[in-house]
């Protein structure tokens, strides 16, 4: 997040943090989410390699 935007939000009473903090995830849960996100990324890259119409940008 941009520094100025973060400061503006904090002055308005908002807090900035991680998804882990917001969801109160344990170390194990955080690790699982990270693994799952990596698997989704790998699967997407493999699919895009097979089918060029799936490529982003």
C-alpha cells in the first residue's frame, strides 16, 4: 500500500495489517495458505503454457 494512503487511513481510524493478523491464523494455517496459493499459481502457469488464450496481459 502506498505510504501516504496508509497514513491517511490510519488517521481515519483504520489499521493496516496482514491477512494472517486479520484472520488470526496460526503458523500452520498460514503455511497451508501459502502452499495453496503457490499451487494455484503453478497450476495457472501450466495451464497457460498449454493454452495461450489463458495467458494474462
